[in-house]
């Protein structure tokens, strides 16, 4: 019998996979900016999953979902600024 995985269970599995990817990338000798940008992207995606599935904003009315997702994007872009500044030196 095939049983579909519930959305929250799928989110947990994705969070665990992305956490493993984050740990693996942080220990590899990847280029500083590219590795950092990838780590920030994975962290932003994990934060998006948390906001939508665990905070319950996937079907939320009003601007709160957009505000929280824009905040995640702002923090992710702000975290890239030091690496970009160092790259441009």
C-alpha cells in the first residue's frame, strides 16, 4: 500500500537533508564566496520552509506571509554583502 507523505513530514525530511548539506559544505575546501552564497541560499530555503509549514503561513491571508518572506530575503542578501565586498577588493 502506497501512502503519500504529509507536507509537514516532507518538510522535516527536506530540513534534515539541507542541514546535512550545510554541514558538509561548511567542512569542504570550497571557494569562500561561492560556498558562502550556497550556504546562505540553503539557509534561506530552510527558513522559508519553516515560515510556510511550521509557522502556518502557507495559506495565510493578508500581507504577513509576504512580509516574512521578504525579511528572509533581506537577511540573506545582507549576509552576502561582506563576502561580496571582500571579493571586489
